[in-house]
C-alpha cells in the first residue's frame, strides 16, 4: 500500500505546461510499477 500526501498551496498557479509535465511524470511512474507487475489498482 502506498499513501500519498500532497501539500496544497492555494497561491500556487502552475502553467498548463507545468501541470501537463507533472501529470506525465506521474503517469510514467505508475506505468513503471505496472510494467513490473506490482500495480494492483487505484483508489475507487
């Protein structure tokens, strides 16, 4: 089980490109776990 905590900063205004880069990094990380056969599911 992995639990993530994200500090939310209401004053932070990332650009569209920054948000897309963050999402891409997250998706690549999850894909690497799935490729190892270790990914079971996301929260439901």
